[in-house]
């Protein structure tokens, strides 16, 4: 076979071997090495690859006993020299040179040839051939041939690198999926337990409220104030439990709205009436602002849910208003198809940077001045989700210094 034909056949064989998915990495390199040794008319050779930043390892060799041997890249060896200099090394008589102090001692002949396998100007491996048949020397043509072959061997190394990366990615993804399933199971158990506990809280709270209501008919004078304060606290607690349950349902998409015809004026009046005790205990006045034509305006929605939205907004306003202050709540039609509800107070205000975040679940913010803490908890989260479920929108207007105006708009 002519020299050029032999080179082409070697390159074809290397390509076929590199693309053979049935062979593992070491078998591929071993076959490729035999093709190289044969093409170079040599008897021995090896392929080393760079492991990490400090080590070279023999991964294929005509001498099986040296496969797996490692050597430091900073050692005084021919292979290390090739890595450092990123170029081919041709040696004639090693015994006449003091440049290298170490070389495998099983070779019979002196001459050897090492070619770097380069990717993006970085040495990732080395091909070594020795024991040239016939004259103990490698010609310039031999050097050119080995460089050509080295440029093709990189495909086998790249295929292995990609396959190894894919294998690790699949393994990592499998482990992540397993952990995700475990987390999902734990989250389901946690959610079920949470919902069960919250649901069970409604019973004893309702019982306490009922007994406080009975007690309110038997006490007089200042004792009545204590009863009203207790009732207000229980009402707030019951409201929190109801918010927790409904938020969980809305997150699951299982909350069914009971659509009915609603008169906004009645909604405002009932919300104010329910919070009379709380506002009285805090010495805060609630004012209803209902347009003259208010009794003729209606909309469709879940009355119980929307009533709680107003109650939550009013409760927050009462909690953060100073004693003797006034809170205004009302509504107005803003076009034939929409109604705007609002609750306005003169409290400490909400900084602009927090005016969206306050609707997030369990969000708490602290004002910079006076160490004043604004606890939105779940109330505003419930309000947003409830308004969203009615295809409406909710927001707050405040200069961050004094006063806040919560508004929500609903389609009629």
C-alpha cells in the first residue's frame, strides 16, 4: 500500500473507531493506537491524556503493563516537556542528552517521537511512538504524518468528553428528580398537616367566640370593654385562620366562588359594622363614603370573600392608625363596567419600595423611622388573591410618610 493511501486508511479507521458507540473509551484509544503504530512503521507506542492540571496518565499502550501509570506534568520527562511547550518532540539518542532524567526503561531503541493533541491551543493528550522498524530514526515526513493523525485523535477524546459530560448530567438530573419527588412528597405531607391543623382551629375559636357573645349580655360597665376586646381578638384570630384556609384553596385552584348580586353600599356598611368593636377599643373612627346613587349600583361576585377583603383592609388601617384618628372607606363607579373600592387612613404610610412586596405571603417590613413594624402577614395576600380571582386589581397609594390608600377595582 502506498504511503498516502496508508495514511488515508489510518485516518478513516480512526474516524470509524471514534464513532463506534459499542466501544468504551479505553478500547477506542487502544485500537486507534494500533492504527497509529502501524502507520508509523513502529513497534511500540502509547497515548497519554492530561488529568486535571497536574497529571498525565497512560490510557493506551502497546505495553499493557504501563497503562494507568501517572506522572506529574512538572516532572523532567519527555511527555511533560511536550505539555509545557505545546509542540512536537523528536529525540535521536536519549543517552547522549541530559535534558531528560527519566524515561521508561523497557525500550530497545533510542529514537522516539511525541506529538501533542491540541484543543484550542491547550494540550489535552500526547501520542508517543518508538521502536521504529528498520533505521532507528524518525524522518520529517514521519513527524508530519503524526501531527496529521494527532489532529484526528482529538475527535475520539472529544466524543468521550461529551459522553462523560452527558452521563454525569443524566446522573445529576436523576438525583435531582429523586430529591424533587421526595421534596414534593414532604411538601404534600406538610401542606395536608398544615391545612388539617388550621381547619381544626376553627372549632375551638368559634366556641370561644360564642361564649364571649353570651358573656357580653351578663357584664356591665368597664367589664364590657374587656369582653369587647376579647371578642375583637378572637374575631381577628378567626379571620387569620379563614385567610390561611382560603389562600391554600386558591393556591390549589380549588376555591369555588359563589357568584351573586352584590350591593356595594351594603358591603361597606356591613364591613364597618363588624369592626365597630375593634375601632372603638383603639379609639379610631370609621367613616363610610357612599355616593348618593350608591344603592342603585350593583356588581356580581362572592359576597363573603369580598366582605373579608374589606375587613382585612380596614383591620390593617385600624391597627396602624393613631388614637383619635379617622379612616374613610367607600366606593365609586369609575366607568360603566368597573367599581373602585378604597380604604384610606392617616397612619405612618408605606415606603414606595415596599408597595408591591406587601402583598407577598408572610411579608413583613420595617419602617426606617421609629422602628415601626408593618406586619402584613396573610391579610393582604388573601386580599390580592381574592381580588385576582374576581378578575380585578389591588394596589396601594402612599407617599411613604403619612397615610395610605388601598384601592381595589372589580368588574361589575
